[in-house]
């Protein structure tokens, strides 16, 4: 059968809009985004789909299905957004022999009344089920589900919409306030973040169960970090001490931060008292390199040089980069094998950026650290070479004797560490 040739070009328009009604999506609730296709000239709706958020991959799959079901048009109009990868559109255009025309995102192919009517038509498909969800589960349950969706959403605007809806359904929901504060913190809105974290802590505090992680601890930790970033170090120290009293297990690692904040304010007496308390409260704790360096400096200030050397040694064994970066000396390759993230080059850089000034303003403490580091370099160089070999064999897992070589390197590493004389 011979079909007549098209007399006009077939042109479709793709667009989307966000809805403000929650729908269930697995174990969470989302505010869906509706993707839709219309015929440019007839304004006929050709297809639609509700998705979690606007995403080029989801749009591509939606268009694939539509083209396979209905055939491809001659041209497709797509609103242009910064996130689009134009190479994807070129590949899509080539696959379907369809011209993809990226147009101004504000220029809709529908006039406002037609657009409103279409959005209303599509919205009505989920309004009823959404109302049933609220009636069945209750506003607080749905609000919690919206907060849960934030971690699975990439768009900041969509994250904020989810949290705004959650707070609309359940006013002062602490979980939503904490997530909102975290967004403000990431975007540099420190005053707004501090206010939201404080509000969440006040609301969640009465229901907090000691020994269990939860919203209250997250809010308090957020308050500490914001106060630190704002330069309000005394407030940050007070919040940290309160956190350690409330949560002795210290799920967030505040115990490593408090004494360094004290040292940043030259509160050596307070730091010394803290380290005495820390030794009793956390016996056998993991040896955080930054904490060990701060402890070493504090002991030096109180003329306990032998103990200061021991703490510095422990810190150097945990991170090979801290001392040379603090002293502005050449540091080892960042490609060495590490037992944990605290041994990474990145950890050392962040530490020096945050707390390097503690050593910079104390010439005596810096000279002591320099002399110790230089004296230990021969031993450190041996360990560094072992770690270099460990990194190389780790990248060569198909070596027939991999397990044997690895075991020998681990044994050699432990032998070299034992030579440092630390129990």
C-alpha cells in the first residue's frame, strides 16, 4: 500500500510542568514532574508521563517510547535548559532522522489558556489518588515520605519544593527543617541555616532518646558546623561539649573537633583539660591524625615534650602529609595506599586550611615539630616506600602471587611501625 506524502511538516513540541500534589513512589512520596508531547499545529496531546524530576535521561526514554509508538515527526521542539547535553540531542536526532530544535524555555508553543487547560487535564489524573493518600496515611506520614525523597533528588529547586510541601503538611517537622538547613548551608546561606538548625533542635530535643542517632543530633551537629564557619568558635565549642554529653558515643566525630577549636582560640588550658578527659572517656579510640597533632602541640605548650613526641608520632603514622604541609616541606605522593580516609592527602589539606594557623602563630611549636619530623624522615621514607608498593600491587590484582606479595608487604609495614616504639 502506497501512503500519500505529507503535505506539511510534522512538528511536535515537548514540555513539562511540576505538580504540587504528592504521590507515592516506592517507600517515599514525590512531587511529580509531568512530561508531555503535543502536536504543534493541532495542539493534540500525544503522550505524557509522570516522573520524579526533570532529567535528560528520563526525557530521552519518554521520547523514545513515544516515537516508537507513534512514529517520529519531522521536527521536535524542546525547551533549552543549561543541564541538557547537546550531544545527546544530536545523537537522538540522527537516530530518528528528526530535527531537534532547542527553543527558549520561556516560549511555550501553547498560549496561556491552552497551557493551563492542558496542565489542569493532566493534573486531574493524579489529584484524586493524592487526596486518597492523604486521607489514608495522614499528612505527617506523607510529609516524612517527602523528606525521604530529598536524598534521591538531584535538583535543588525540586528538593526545596519537597521540603516546602512537607512543612506545609506537617508544620515544624524537624526532619524537614534539618534538610532545609543543610541546603542553606551548602549554598552559603549561613544565617538561614543556623536559624533552621536551631529550630529543628528545639523541636526534636524533647523526644530525643540518648544513645540513638536522630534528628536532634543532626540539628545540633549542623549548629556546630555553621557556628564554626561563621567564626563563632566559642558557640561552636559549647555546642560540641553539649553534644558529647548528650551523645557520648559521638556518632558524628565531634570529639575530634572540639579541642582544635579551643586551640584556634589559644585556649591551651581548656584543651589540656579536654585531652585529659578524652583519654579517660575514649580509651582505645581510633587515632585521628588531626587530634594527635593538636594533642602534641598542647603537650609541648605544657613542657611535656616526651609525650608530645609520642602524639606527633602517632599522628604522622596515621597521615604522612600533615607534617610536611604544616611545615611547607615536600610531601609524599598522594597515590600511596591508605588504610582509611583520614590518611588521605585531601584530609591533610583540609586540616591545614582549617587549623594550620595554630602552628603558624607559634614559632616554638613549629620549630619543635620541624625538628621531630626531619629526624623521623628516614623511618618515614621506608614506610612510604612500602605504601607505594602496596598501592602498585593493589592496582595489579591479576598478579599470580598477589596474595603472597600483599601479605609480605603488610608484614613489612607492621615491622616498620613497630620500630617506632609506640604501644
